[in-house]
C-alpha cells in the first residue's frame, strides 16, 4: 500500500488467549454464527469510499477484512491484530495488492498522525487493558474528518449462548473461560463507551444497540463451537465429553434444538475526528 509501506511494523506480544488450535477454530466455528452478521453491519456503515486509507484493528482471522475488501475495492487497507497466530489464519485465504498486514497493539499504534481516512474495529476494544489509550491512539492516527466504526458485545444477559456457556464454565471450573475483565463482555455500557470517545476527542455521531438473531443447526453443534474456542478447555481436553453433553442440554432447554435460535446484542459506534 502507498502509505502503509512507510509505517514500521510493531513488535508486540501476541494474545495469550488466541494461540494453538483456537484461531482456526474461532474462524471456522464462531465466525459464521456470531461474527459475520456484525461484520456485514459494520461494512454497511462506511461513509467514505474511493481511494482511501483504511486501518482495521483487531482484524483477527479476517472476518471483517473480507467485507472491507468487497466494500472498498479501491482502498488501501492495513489489517492488524495483536495476535500473529490469528492473522496467520487470515493470510491463508485473503490476499490483495491493496491489503497490508501488521502485528500491533492498538494501545500503541506505530503509525504517523493523520494517516487514515477510516478505522474499523470489530469486537476488539474490550480486550485492551487501557481502553482510553487505545481510543486516543485511534484519534491520533485518523485524519481530520475521518470515520471510526467499531462494536463491542452488549450485556451478556442479552447474548444467551455466551451466558449459558460461561455459566457452565464457572460452575465446573470456578472461573470463566477467560477473566471477565479480558472477556468479550469487559465493555458493555453504552454510556461509558460514549464518555471514553468524548475523552479521546471524538465526535460521536451514532451509538446504538444492534440486535441480531443467529441460528445453529443443532444445540450440539452450538456447544461444540463454544467449547472448541475456549482457552480453558484447550488446556484441559479431558473435560470435553462431559462439558459437551452438559452444554448441549442447557442450550437446547433454553434456545431450542434442530435448529437452535438465539438472540444477540452488540453496541455499535460511529464516530468522527473533527476536521481542521
């Protein structure tokens, strides 16, 4: 890419949670069921088109990246993530002369001020320890008048597949699959996030709860999808058969079977950096 080749690649540690078999399982099993609907939603909110510079943060296995390439065929896109293991999965199937990959921490973005017209981040901000610093970094590298699009998961009670799965893990192991402060539900308050955006000098143009419904062929398949992406279970595979049976039963009782149908809720934000 024209501008991105001038930027140095960050040297940052990869996420401890997205290693080993987790990245491929995440892309194969969680992507189609939980992530694709919101990736489509984010891509549909893009207001700038043409030959623009785009930064995708927390690109993971490229679930949103694919939609960005479709929506912005003339844009230069820097797709980035803190986990090199996750990005390696994306690189297997996504290639474009307009696409540049980089391993970086969004709280220390190694790009120059005013570099990008658009920043997109799907379900990534909640994993960052210093969320205010991450948003300030996004503001710094965004051009005046540039657009920021991102989402986080809403309250876990409105995402019952997650809630049921996490509840079982807590019962069996005495803990969540990952610490709650580093989980998908570490940032679920819409007003708190709006305040973080204000403190980072963004103008928030839209902040809303977006509800979707997902469908999985069976409760057993849904249970498998969650268990195969759980870091705790990756370290304790001997628990898998019993957990699969228990989780299948709980999901079927609460969300049905053949198919399982579940509501989801995410918080979606559109913000801008004030122009000159």
